[in-house]
């Protein structure tokens, strides 16, 4: 007997093929049978005539794992499931909640507390990656979770929060930690090469870690060392070199590109921001080949790397706004040491002036390890008005969330940098921010992303940072509904089967997540029932907390988790997907 039969479904199977009509029978965790199941006994039948059944979305660039220290993580992560995500890969950008070591423990504590606002001593109840996975599993999860081993965390354990290259002994310590994480079931290694301390690594360190990855056929993912137009190719080349020298898969994370015109940068920013504020004029006067030129160039560069032997792919977010912690935008030299040292530097007037000077005079030159050439100098490259408060720790400063630092500075009669520093001091360094060249998702800036959004080999991701605090990104609520609703149904940039494949089978195959991402007999029953032409979202940057329309049901490992407006937070159907498991659904 079947547990559930979805009758008369229009099956979009995740392969990119055209839909076909069939019944889908579920037994236990698996898709047992696809075909004509009329008269077959089932505990429940649902007639889905006129609706599509497709695989659940697989988000391979997420930070949702950072919520797993919270007791209410299922509620916090529920917007992901409510938009159709059934599996995510966490541990991205070199950061996760494990491994935790006795070595340089204070550095690990600062790194995590600044980002998550956790109480490190109270909330971290594990040491190794395996223990963290066991903790997630024992607590029960809402959706399937896979993890990458985080380079940044392992580098802090080996080197501390210090500037400079790692010694051979320190690289060996990182390699041992990586091997332990891979043995525990991590899918690969993630790097955050634009962030401190990941930006202190060199290519030789990454190639050495790649040798360990190769023993496990792990994937190497990278928040690149630079997304600045003048050095972006070299950053992609670095990932390709790690891939080629070790014959491993690699992934360029959340691709975008920032202009850099040296002494003309400020004038160029004014022009770009004006065009972003007048999108109709820009749309009529700037031809598409110019708007698409930079992204098409990136895609061609990736093709050259593939032709030269690199196994390399990339992903993109359907947004023009990024998010991270505020200290990430400061020069690396002022982030070394413990939290007291960092806050002491931005408190001291003379040192604060030095930091400001390095921001305003910085030049993003390769390899971005000098005093003022780091590539995440957002204020220099995007303008002071590009940074918006996402989350703070105190109730006192809660009204600042969602506001630009330039607006706050005007009210307080200060320079935006002083507002940033003073807020960091008041919040003990725990400030998260958005960054965007103009108002997020203005049509001028959005249009630049179209080639990546339509590229058949580029995956779609949320870059989720959902921790139950602050102003959330609207992608936490509507990434995939936006991708399909806007770019398939509204803009007609790609067809529905291809779009579904980009969010399901493509990430499952590249990240080697077995038996997921397709509607096939014997695969896990991670399924969506949706009205494809109505699948959309009203969530926007200024009003993010809106659930999508057109999604009627979400099934994870054979369990109905979302049905209409009802979400079952108690069933905990998700699994921890370790590298060596997930091959045999129980029926």
C-alpha cells in the first residue's frame, strides 16, 4: 500500500525535459511508482489535476546551518521550506559552527559571536564536524542538511586571527582537520577568500588542501578572493588552479562583479547610481550587449578554464544586494587579535583615522593581502551609501535596522564611518549589514545579472543567513519564487523545465547528493506541488517577510511538511546528508 498518491500530476521531473502527466506514488521516504495508479490502494490520495509535481529545490549556497545552535531553528528556517527548499548545503564562505578546537578558541569564539550573536560558551555543544552533525541529527531538522568543511574556521584553529601566510605545519594542521571533516561526511571544503582570515591564504595553501579533498572526491567551493572587475579573472583562475592540479570539482560562489576605475571611481559611481535611479532612461539608451557584457565575459572566462581542464561551475543569487557582518568591510590589519583589540583600534581616534584613510585610499590590487588593497573595501568601491544595517544586538539600536549609514550619519551630524565605528563599539562588534550599489534590485543593476540567470550551467542559490534576528533578506522568503515568477513567467528569459532543472538536478549532480533532485522511481520523495504559472513572490527588500503564492504542498522524505498555509514544524522529516550516505531510501 502507498502512503500517498498524487493523482493526475503534470510531472516536471527536474531533467529539463517537457512535463508529462502521471500519478506519483510515495511509500515511506521514496517515490515508489510513477504511472497510472488508478485503483491502487493508498492511505491518502490527492488529485493535483492542473498542478505540477517537481523536485524540491536544492540550495547549494546557504548559511542556514548557522541557525542550528538555536532551540527554535525549525521555526527560524521555516521560510526556506515554505518557498520550496527541501535540501540545503551549509558551511559556505569558509564559515560554519564546526569544527571547534582548543587551539585559538578565543578567535573562533569572536568569529562566531560577531556573526551569529550566539553565547559561545553556552550554545556550542560540540567540537568536531562529526559531533556537530550528530547534534543536528539528534535534535531533528526540518529540511535536509549537508555541510562543507569551513576553511576560515580551520585556519583560525591553525593560525589564529593573525595576518600572514600559514607555515607548512599550520597547513598540515588544516589538512588533518579537513580530512576529519570529510571522514565525518562533509561534501567538500568551502573558502571565504575575500574575508579575514581567509584572505591571508595563498594559492599554494589552497592547492595543498585540495590534495586532501582529492582523496575523498570532495568539492572545492569559493567565495572568491576578489569580485572586483580588474582582478576577478585572477580570482577565478585561482579556483581553477586548485581544481586542475587536484582533478576535483570546484564552485565559484554567488557570482557578481564590481567596477573599478581607479581615480575615476567616484565619478563612475555617481553615473552608475544615477542610471540605477532612472532605470527607464537606462533601459532605453543603453543597449543590451553593453548591459550583459561583463557577465558574458565572466561566462566566457569560465568556459576557457573548462576547456583547459578545470572542473568548475558557479552559482548566482537573484538579487543585487549582498549581506555580511560590518567588520568584514574593514582592513585586515585592524581585525587581527581578540575582540578587545579590534574594538580598541576603532575606539582610538588616531587608529580610527588610519582605518578611514586606508578605506578611502585603498586600491584593490592582486593578491589583496596588503595593508589597504583588500577587495572587500565596499565603501571605496560602492560608496558610503551602499551599506544598510541588517541586524544589531541591542534593543536601543533596533530602530536603525533597515537604514543606510549615510542617513543615520546625516541625522547625527557625523561621518558615516564614525557612525559605523560607534555602532560597532555599542554592539560589541555584532552588526550585520546589507550592501548594494543602489536601491536593491533596481532594474538597471538587475539587468546586468540576466546572462548568469539564464546560463544552463549556473545554479541558483539564496546565500541564506537566517538567524532569527534583524531585518531578513527577502531571498530567505522568495528566492526561488522570484527566479521562476520573474524570470520564467514574467520576463520569459528561460522555460519552466530548464529553470526547475537549474534548482534541482543540476546542484544534486554537481555536489553529488545522491537520489535527490529528480522525480524518479527509487529517489527520495522530496517533492513540490505547485501552480507553475502562479508561482511568485511579493517579497522585496523593504518588505521581505512575505511567503510565496502558487505553492500548495512541500514533501520532504515522504512527509507532507507544507500544505496550503499550514507548516508542520513537529515532524522533523529532514536528514543530515553525509557524504557517504543518502543512497538508499527506506520503503
